[in-house]
């Protein structure tokens, strides 16, 4: 069996930096495996502005 974490992140914008690499590294260090990245919101030009990163790991028994 697996447990899952769903983490919202951004690729950055005009005034902000992307955070996805730090998020993936942080969770990987805790034993999570990246499963998928899904876009959540889009700007007026159809470009995704936020994402949900899905991680999984075996349930610790």
C-alpha cells in the first residue's frame, strides 16, 4: 500500500521565483517519490500558473 501527498506549487511569475525544484528535493529527502505534476490554474493566455505535485511512498508499518 502507498500513501500520497498533494503539494501545490508555482512555476513563478513576474514577481516570484519558481519553487518546484525545492519542493521536489524536499519531499525526495523524506522518502517520497514523484508520481505526477498536474496544472491547476491558467492565466489569460492559457499558460499554467500553479501546479499540484503528487508524491507517493510505501506506508510505514
